[in-house]
C-alpha cells in the first residue's frame, strides 16, 4: 500500500452523521462495546460486504460533532 496514502488515512478525521452516530450508539450498547472505534470497525466491515454503494447523502445532512481519528479507527491494522 502507498505510504503517502496510509499516512493520510492515519491522520484523517472520520465524522459520522448524527443518524449513524445514533445507530452506532445503539450497536455499542447492544454488544457491550466500550469504544466508538470498535463499533465503527464493525460497521465499516458490514458496509464493505454490501454489493452496491449506498445512496449519496443529502446536502443538508447533519454531522456528529466528535470525529474518530484514522489512527484510533484503524490502529495497527491500517494495511487491512
């Protein structure tokens, strides 16, 4: 994997929409996960299993205030 790309992902800030943050909170509660990044990893994996891309978000979408950094989200598994 390109080192420059990996560094950009590592330093990126991933901000969920308010709707997806609410769903993530329910998922975290249901599975007893301690951190947002754990449930975010599950959700990313699930989205990668979809055969078709999602519909584009409307321009008026509200975003959650606290992003998750790429470093926390992917950790040492960035190559994966």
